[in-house]
C-alpha cells in the first residue's frame, strides 16, 4: 500500500489512481486478507527467509511505501482495530518535510496554474510530454489517468533534473 485517504482528498492532492485506497476499501482489504491468509510481520518473514525456514501457506506481510502521515492516521487505526501487523517504509530524505512528493507538486501546478503551464516558455518540456497523451495538457488536469500517464513520462528524467524543473516551474507560476 501507499496511502489510505478519502477519494476527494486523493483527487484534490492529484494522487495517482494506483497510489491510494479509500478507508472503506482498505477495511475490506483487511477483512479479505484476514479471512484468506495469515499475516506475519515483515521482520519475521525476513528472519524465516534468512534461516531458510518455511513460511505459513499463503503468508502475507503488509507494507506501506513512502511513510506518509495518513499511514499513521487512517491505516494504523484500522490495522490496530484488526490487530494486524504492518511495516511502514519512510523516505528518510523527506521525513518531516512540508514539501509533497513531486507527482503531487506536478498535479498542483497543473490544477492551480493552468495559464502558466499552457504558455510559459520554461514549461515547454512539460507540454511536450503532455502532447503524447490523448487530450494533451488539458486532459492531465481533468483526468487522473491522463495525469498518471504524464507522471510516468516525467520519470524518464533523473530526479535532480525533474525536481529542478518543478522548482523553476513553481516559481514562474506563482
């Protein structure tokens, strides 16, 4: 898992459709997991693997990538209620940071500054990527799937370059 947030929040934050589940969906996932397989701590899984010991049949370990705040709020409450263990991986370089992940920054730029995105010469790189997507840059603002395709296209750039371009774009747009 990545995030457990309400659908409206996911849309407002420009979350990619695959990166979140709603609290209700997460509860249903936990119910299904609990009925169908034993959940073990990831640490126990790794220890058994290292010792070449077998795992229980259909074993499952629940993990969360990115360590976002909603993991503690929405996810942990449900996990505690069901007494199901989980492991949360935190991106150490972003721990405590107020700046969201770059895909959310990109979504904010698309949603809040459409004129700058459509016209600024410094954002030509973004328009060029979006031109490969049906509906172009306008579709990436309105359609979460189109935005996810734009985010995937942005992943061709090294992180340093992409972050620098987003920083520049945010300064231009504001």
